[in-house]
């Protein structure tokens, strides 16, 4: 772990980004479409979506302050192992499924889109209490102390104080969801972004992850993870009927529908699969 006080921290895991990147002259790059500039560019993965100390817990102890970053690093270290099992055993084991729950939670808590959303909820008196109650749903005895701490601290401390609480809550919610691994259609690959977790709330915006949600995470150019809750009232999606924890093939129509959701997911950068990399560089916005 970096022992410097000013620690570079990545919003999107470098191990994850390499699944969509390429190596050149000994360094790893990712091709991105910057939506704010309407053009593509190749960015060093080590420099992509970097912030400094943003995920630190407000504490004097270096170990406690960097706990979220350290834990995230341990989870990310197992990512390639999960992908190798998917590729060679055509399944997602129960242990690896739980690793992915932690990984998804970490990505959400690091995402600039979601951090801005959580910050806004904490800053508004109309939503602050509900947000705290939601992320403490499994630890209701902690609610009074959290509310008191938030009200006594400066606004810029609120999210750093609660990031770990949010992360743990999301993992526990995701443990009630089933998982399916989706194989891309015809070698087309999967897009991803700097906000890689795509949560389709099915028009229910009462919770961070409602029971009706369908969650997509492109795992690599070849595979995409789908999480869904079997007790959701929304059962129209035929993907909910696929065998859990298995590799499932898609029709062209289903691949296109999921790709459409990923492409419009909020975020600044869109990352194309290798098949479309050159075409995007040559054709987009000409």
C-alpha cells in the first residue's frame, strides 16, 4: 500500500480496465470516448479516473484512514481469478459470486456519478434522514449515532465518514440477488464506462438498489454479469429465467438491448470493446 499521505486512488479498478484495454510499449492503455469533448483518445490506465485521498475515512490513524482503499485492493486482487474460473469452468462459484458483490459495491462507492448522488442526498434535509436510514437498514441501532455525527460535522466530511457504511450495505443487499453471466453475441464484445455498474431501477427510484432492479456489469469484452432479485414484481425480462451462476448465450436482440443500457448509463467516458475501437477512432463525430 502507498504510505504517502497524498495517495493516488482510482475510481475504476486498474485490473478491471485492463480487460478492455491494450498494451503498448510496456504500458496499458484504454481507448475512451470522452462525452464532453465528442472524441476518442487513448489514456494510460494508471492515469485514468484518478483522485487523491477521496476515499479516506476521517481519522488520524493512517491504517483506519486508508481502510476502504486497502479493502478494495484485496477484492480487486481476486478479479482475474474470478474471470479465469468463468472462462475455464463456465460458471460463477458461490465464493466468486460474493467477491463480485464486494467488487460491485466498491465500484459504486468510487463512481463519481454515485458519489455526487450520495453527497446531494446528504446535503438535502429532505433526503438526509432517509438515506442514513437506508444504508443502516441492517444495523438500525446505529442510526441515531450516525445522524448525530452527520449533523455535527462539516458537509465535506459526510460522505468520507459514511462510504464504508454504504459499501457494507450494498454488499448485504446484493446478497439477496441472483447472478447470471452473459456471453457476448457473435464476438461483438461489451462496452463499459467510468461508471461501469449499470443499475436499471425499472422506474423505482425509492432505493439505491430497489428489489425490481436489474444490474449489469461488463466483466470483460467477452462477459457481462447480470444481477436480479427473484421476488421482484417485474418478471418480464427473459434473462431472469436463465440458470443462475452459469454462462448463458444471448440473442442478437438481447445483446443490443443490454448494450444500449450500458452506453447511456451516466458517466463521462465510454470504453468500447476492441472490435469497435478503431471504428470509433475513425468515424465518431467526423
